[in-house]
C-alpha cells in the first residue's frame, strides 16, 4: 500500500528558497534582461531549471520522495522566489544611462 505523507509547506519553501539552479538561472537571466517584462520569463526559466535539478536529485537518490502532490507547489514557490532573484539581478545591474 502507498503511504502518502501529509503536506509539508515548510519543506517546500526551504527547497524553493535554497535551490541553486533557481537562483543562478533567474538571477543571470534577470541580469541580462533589457526590458522589465523579461523578468517573468527569467523567473519561469529559473523555476523550471530548479525543478529539473530537484527531480534529478530525487532520481539519483540524494533524498527520498515519499509523496506525490507537492511538485506543483514547489514549482509555484520557485516561481515566486525566482521572480525575486530575477528582479534583484535586473535592478542591481541595470544601466543608469538612458539614450
């Protein structure tokens, strides 16, 4: 019989917050964005890259996944944190010179 663990939002937030792929992809894409609208694309790419890293780590056995259902919440949380990282990259390295 399959045992489904209860929903654990703290773990999802911690995984989303400290996922290095989400941070690196969203920050770098936000840094190179030339329009503010591209921040959303950078956040989405960071969230997907972070989820792929999460999936590969679970597949390799780095940690065990006991229940199914938190993946959508993880992608959503990574999208939120990816947006924050992309904004940080965009506004920190934005050119001050306007033409």
